[in-house]
C-alpha cells in the first residue's frame, strides 16, 4: 500500500519546483550581494543567500508534511473554521502590531524575521472556497444559497489587504477567487449576476471615494499607472516614479540573448532596488538573457499546466478546485510580476514564485505545492491501482472460470 502511494506521486512537479528554488537561490546571491554589503557590512555579502537557505529548509519540511497529509481532511470544520477566523484576525491585527515596509503595513516583525499574513490568505481563500463550493454542488445554481454566502470571506480579506495598502496581493486574491468560482460548476446566469453585482459595487465604491475627495490608489500607485501609460524615461519621471521601471527595462535590454554573464550585471549595483525580490527577473534577464528567463517561464508553466491537468482529471470536486486554485495562484502571480517588470502591465510589488527571496512567500507556496502533489497522488492512485483492483473484482464468472470451480477434481 505504502509503495503504491509513493509511486503515485507526480515527481515531475516536485523536480520542477526544486529546480526553480535552487536556481532562485543562485540568483538571489548574485542579485543581493551589493545590497547585503550596503545594509549589513562588508562581510555580509551572502546575508540574503544564507537566510534563503534557512527559508528553503523550513519550506521543504512543510512541503513534505503537507504532501503526506490527505487533502480531504481539509474539508473538516475543525480546520476550516480556525483558518477563516484566524486569517481575518491576523490581517486585522496588522494595523495594530504590523511593521511598515515599502509604504505598506503588511508585516509582523518576529525577532530578525518577518511574516506577511497576506501570503497565507491566498492559500486560505483557495482552501475555503474549494471546500464550500464542493459541498454545495447539489445546489450550486441556487444564487442566494449556493453562490453568495462564501463570497463574504473573499470580500473581507481582499478589503483588509487592499487598505494596507497592498494592491497587487489584493488583486491576486480576487483573481484566485474568481478562477475558483468560474470552475465551481455554477451556470452562466449566476456568473453573469456576480459580474454585474461586482461591477456595480466597484462603481459605487469609486463614486463614494470621489465624493469623499479620496483616491482608490495611493499617490505612488497612481504614479506607477501614469508611468505605464506614458513612458518611464520621461525627464520628469525617470528619477522619480519611473526610476524602477526604467532601470528594469535597461537591465532586460542589456541582457539580450545570452546575458552579460552570471554575477556581471550592472543594474543591481545600486540602480535596481529590490533586485533579489520583486525585480529578480530583471537581474536574470540582464545576466543570463532570454535563456535564463525562458528557464523560469518554462518551469512555472509546467507546474501550472500540470496542476490544471490534475484538476481536470480529479473526480473529486474538492480536489479538482484545490488543484486549479493553486495552479491559478502560481500562474497569476508569475504573470503579474513578469508583466510588471517588463512593462506589459503597471508595476506592483509581487515576487516571482519559488525564485524571489522571501520566507513567507516560499513557505506558503511550498504548502500549496504539497496539497497539489497530494491531490495528484490520489488521482493517479485511483486511476492506476484502484481501476486494476476493480477489473479483478469485475471479472465475469464464466462456467469454465476457476472462480466457479468449487468442486475441482484433484
């Protein structure tokens, strides 16, 4: 039994994740050497590198534990209820006890480490919506009873993250929720109602903000939107709101096909801030060129597509929604980061999954991947081994079959 279970795990997903994490570790060291020396002294060039190794060890243990934990146990109210109220409590507590970094009050300072609760809220939204909508399958198309109630949690946590303000993470949470709702099995009539209601509330919110003389976005966020619509190289913005984008584009353009060489990048030498976190793709593009970027994109694409495949093959609604939700989280986050760094969309502070520096992000992703490979294990186990067992049980009992020979001569 144990041997069959171990054989059923999708090791290709695990290998893809490990390759991305190890590649990210190398690039974190390359991208953070200068900033580490600047903040922690000449002998601390490997500060972020060593910290990320510790993050990887913790995340690795979490991944193994969750991968061995049956995902169906997450349906229990003993897990769902504390998770829901705990996530709201920790998001609310950030405004009293949180630390400010990057103009957002999004972190709990714990000794020398930091914890970002919004990262784990992404996962709690996936688990909660997947569990509730899978339980409501028999009446999923009853709008007031089957569709609306679970959305209260999504609205509350999104609003709490938005006012930190962390617009990028809030958008990711809403898009994850929208993906799960779209795949939950409800009909297009109810989906259209939801879109209409959501658009109405958004317009009312914008109108109230306008009447109150306030903006939905901070000045910094509005500046990033204007830079995206115009150009980061304008004389009036290149050293201000367009500084990050212009240096990111310079790094990408300098890399070309092969890059300038590992560790030889120039933009990380004080020009490109947060090169080991939000802008690590720009450093990769400069030092390793399109081949380095392609490696990351292919690795992330494989994980996302493999996760969607698992969701489509899973016969259990809860497992299917979990797999699709986790895959969408990784894909959406990767698109927002790469799109922002390359100028395809407005810039937001979102890390690259598995590659960027950060303990909270890596731990949350590892837990999510543990759930994903657990779902894939159950899918493969039921397809390969249970089907074989059913074939043996369902063998027709023909007169000449040994199953019918109760009085065979010796």
